[in-house]
């Protein structure tokens, strides 16, 4: 049977669904009787959920404009250089 | 004009851009601008630096398109370039992180003690500004190699395989680092809830 130490080591694999079915069942059975591991797994899962929930930030308008300006200069300059080389 | 490109795959756009179609490249930038900015911001925690990384990444990608091999996904290659610029900026700013020191997490012995379960605490939400700040501050405490994995895996939502390709490390190494990083942050959040709501 799986013990607390193994659960500690395998938490990420368990949460990421990377363990085989039999192992998962053993862990679930252990969690029914071990309050300590249940607490660990709940808080561990919650930590991951908090990361998942961090919202995407929008690119500020000024940054967006500066990016496009830089790219267009780069593309334009490259074209000019190419044309000059061809002449 | 760019809209006619919106249904094309990344790989199709890359092919067109390689052949000098600048509109195709503009579509690539449009598609990934926000993702690269967020990655850079999360890695550096600085909007000005994120702005610079955003520009550097897309200019570098534009000039390096010819070197892009189809062996990896375009997004993986793009992320790797953005990641490298982000790491260079962090090093320039002399963030005090060590690449080699292992991070400390509660060891298995701690499991013998009763752990408070704060997962159902109504304050355990990302809407909680103080908690969000705590999460960002904790990220800053993580050594580079752990933080990068955590950001790519749990914030950007990439798979272990994708992270391994971006960072050029093995999948088992990704798994080991993500586990320790998550545990480290969990421990810090447990301390936070104990101090504030215990």
C-alpha cells in the first residue's frame, strides 16, 4: 500500500493524471483514511489552481504601438537593404 | 488585409513569411503578441522590461525565420527565444537568484504533523489582492530554473513535453522541478494562511 512519504513524492503526478489507474486508486483509498495527506493534496491542488487563475494581462496600448513601430521599421529597413544589394 | 491570413496555421504563416510575405509575419506577431508579453512580464515582474523583451523577441524571430526548423512547433521556438531574452534581462538586473541551490520545502517529516487545510478558505482566491501579491513575491524567491518551469507549466498552461523543449531539459527534469516549485509555493501559502487566518 502507498504511504504518506510516497504521496508527498507523487503529488504532482497524481494531480497531472500521470499515474496508472491502480496507483491512483491506492492513493484515493489512502486519502480516505489520512487527514494529513488529504489536507496536503487539497492545498497543493489549490495552489496550482491559483496559478491557473492568474489572468492574462493586456498589452498596454503604448507598448503595442512601440512594438509595431519597431517591427515595421525592421521590415522596411530590410527591404531597403535588399533593394540596394540587388541594384 | 491581414484577416485573410487568420485561418492559416503557424507553419503556413512561417512559410509565407520566409518567402518575404510581411503580412504573414504581421499575423504571427498579432497572434502571439499578448502571449509573449505575458510570459516576459511573469518572468521579469517588470512592465518596462517586458516591453523591451517583446520587441527584441519579434525582431529576433523575424531575422531568424530562415533558421527555423520544422522539427519543433513554431510556438515552442518562439517561447524559447522569449525565454532567453527574459533570462538575459534578469541576469543584467542582477536578481539575486542562484541557478543551482536546491529550494527548501517542508520535508516528509512534516507530514506527521496535522496540516491546516486552507483550500476552502474564502480568501483563497486570486481576486484576493494580498494573496496575489504573496504569490508573485514567492515566485521571486524561487531560483530561476524552478520559476521558469512553474510559469511555463502552471501559468502558461504548457505541457511537460513543451516545457522540456523550450528549456532544453528532459521531461523527468521538468517533472522534478515543477513538483518542488509547487511544493515550495504551497508551503509559503500555508505560512501565509496560518499567519493571517490561523
